[in-house]
């Protein structure tokens, strides 16, 4: 299928007519990161869609800015898969996913797609998503040992490429109007995305439940069997508020 900056690779598993779940991977990952969860969802009777985000896996990024894939481009990729889901009959016209599950920067892109681009779902499970693009941009600036003036110049250049300010992508104000159930998961020992990002996201999202886990870092969240069990329960529960009883440690 065609994505925002080139061909977009996406996969569909399960039977036509089953409730649909969309899985979105994180930065520098691909659709295969969700393979164990795909198997469990299909076995439980769900139609599962996954993608390689623009600039990842089998989805090349081709734009006037080269291989750059800022958050709005990633979000547009997620929204494009939702439109394709309608086209192939995985969703009814104007319908919603049963759930969208997203990790890391894929979670950020998913929430931008939901609040700005029409991505619709009954519920969203968001795992360790940064809430501001300055997190990753700032880490790169630090790695390059740029001084303050150079950092500000770099931020201005990024905003010119993206066509909007970084602050316009800050998630919490956007989440106030997101009328869908949410589950936010974050491991206390995550060294990639600070816990405060999920805390702020949860505070801004009225229908989201926030669970703090421990010992899983950033990437093990998507492969841990107990987390997968929680996600399955969240997807299947008739009342999403019931999906949070698997862990005693609330935020």
C-alpha cells in the first residue's frame, strides 16, 4: 500500500469478520516485534493488522528530506493502515478497531493519529510512549555534544523540516478529548523513556488507566508473557476498567 513517504508494508492475520486489532511497533523496530502477541490474538479470535512504520523494516522513506521520518509522518503511516483496513474489509466503513496496541515512539505516533488523523478504536494500549519529540531529539544532541546555541539551531531546523513546532506534538493536551478507553504501561526501570512521560500522558487522558511495572526496561515490555496476558485481557474485556486487575502496583 502507499504510505505518506513511500510504500508502506502491512500484514493481516486471522479471519475476515473477526474483531480487528492494530499493532504498532516502536522506533528502530518492525512488525516482527509483535509476533508472539499476534499468535495469541489470532488464537483468541481476532483479526490482527500490523505494519512497518515509514522508514522501518520493509517500508522505505522517500521524501524531499531523504529518509527523515518525523512523528507526523509515522502517525500518517498508522492512519493510512486504518484506511486500508476499511478498504480490505477488515473494518466496516467508518468503523473502529477493537483495540490498538502500540509501543514507544509508535505509541506517540498512534496517539497523534487518533487525535489528529481520524484513527478510531474502542481502546488503546500504549506502552512507554514519549510525549514530546524533544526527548529523542535532545538525546541525539547530547550524543553529538552540541552546545545550547547549536541545540536551538538544530531544533529550529527540525521544525522547518517537519512544518510545525515540536511543542505542537506534546501529547497531554491532545489526550483530554480522546474518547476511548486507555491502558498505559511503563516499567519503572525504563532508561529510554522516562516514567514521567507516561505519568503526564495518563494525567491528561481522562479514560486511561496507568500501571507501573518494574524490571522490564523499555523493550521487554513487548515480549514479557505477563504483559501480553494483560494486553489480551484489556482487548477482550467487555468493560475495559476490568482489564487492570492483573497487576497490583498502580501508579
